[in-house]
C-alpha cells in the first residue's frame, strides 16, 4: 500500500474532534519521549511522557469508538507521526 493511501486511511479513522485533539497532544508527547529515551536512557520524565502520550491516544479512540489503526496493522505506528507532520505542514502553508 502506498504512503498516501495509508495517510488517507489514517485520516479517515480520526474524525471525532476530541480524538483529533487527543492525538495532537499524544503524538508529540510520544515523539519527544522517544527522543528523550535515546538521549537519556531511563530518564523518568521520558517514560512518563511516553505513557501519558499513549493514554491520550487511547482516550481519543474511546471518543472515536474505534481501535487504533496500529492494532490492525503495525505500520500505522509510523504513519501516525507522519500524518501529524503532514497536517502541520498543510496548516503552515495555508498561513499568511
């Protein structure tokens, strides 16, 4: 499956505004925590951010009433952050 199709599938699975908000918070927390874990392995703050990020993800999907896409296909663990970056770029390109 091509990346654009995966990104579209990911977007279609995230329609509830509360879920979108949870992902806007959760995905950056997870990304920052993973970077933190590589830089300072075992740092408590990084593990806390990692766990908190995942809590946001699952709370969002409770609002959506669906399982996260990665439960069906693990590739979506990478598609989620790519989708997040794509949306940031789209918003920035629309800003004056």
